[in-house]
């Protein structure tokens, strides 16, 4: 059986793609029935679009794959705690579960809008936290 660490490692591969493109290294996968149905990584610089976060890319791809806007039987794995915008979108999509790696103390939804997600959504934090945080730290150290 595949587990949270396996899928978070897949999200980390997406984050590395963002890192390699000089994008903030956030990556995500959406899983339904133990199968990855969507992948995403930040594309805000590439697309010149502040809404092109990893989660937004994956939500769109998953909805397209499933043929509907609701992700009620899905789990999103994201390397960094979603921002308020992404948490709101995940709430509208009624995703069943959010699993994230590193906390985002500056922009994470749990600090500013913990009610943004659907009331039935289960949130699991700190899966492979160190690896997820390290990639972010390396990116911003490189920028300084």
C-alpha cells in the first residue's frame, strides 16, 4: 500500500521542477484511489500569473481528469502549507484531505484562515517536513 511519505516524495519531485525553473519550489500531487491523477508546481514566474500556484495547477488538472469540479474523494499532497488562496480553492473543490510538508508561518492558511477549507477536510501536517523545508531554504539562500 502506498503511503503519505511516498506521495509527498512525488510532490517533492514537482517542487524540484519548480526549483530548476527558478520558481518558488512548491510541488503537489493529487491522489484518488491511491493513484496520482494530477501534478503541479509553481509557475507564477513562467506564466507571469500570481495565481499559478502548484495547488491551483493541480486542482485544474484533477478536475479535468475527473470531469467535474469536486475532489471529494481525493487527497492533495503539497510540499508547503497552502496559502489562503489555495486553501479557499481546495475548500470550494471539497477535497477530502490535505497533506503538507513544511509550515508556512508567513502566508499559511492555518494562521490566517483556518476555516477556508471544507468542514469535512482532514489536514495532516509535517509529512517529510525537513526535506520540504530544506528545498525552500536552499531556494531563498540562492536568491540572496
